[in-house]
C-alpha cells in the first residue's frame, strides 16, 4: 500500500491532518482529521511500511490485543482506500 501523492500529511497543533491537493482536491472537499494512531499509520505508509510491519510496530508500542489492533488497522486502511487516500 502507498499513500496517494495528491494528499499532504501535516501535524497541526497536535492534530493529524490530511489535505487533498491537485486533482484529488476536486473530488475531496476539505481536510481529513485523524487520531494519533491514524497519524502514526499514515507516516509508516509514507515510508513504505507494509500492513504487517505496521501491526508489528504498533504491537510493540501499545498494550493492546493483537486481534483488536489488527481489526482497527484494517478498518483504518479500508476507509483510506475507499476515500482514495491510499492505493493498494
């Protein structure tokens, strides 16, 4: 998976924000605000980290059941795919 080049990630005053630019801005109206976890996942995607590597890294960082984390990551990624913010 990789991030759409028509989207810029910014951390603005502690808020994790995706800003559509260029041609994608015509389809997407406004910014997308993410949780801290969403921002962390986005940054890893920008570095070319795979879904499994993201899950492994987050399991080391947070005290959470693997099944819960996996479901949350997969849900986040699917929503980003549906919104055309990331590509498979």
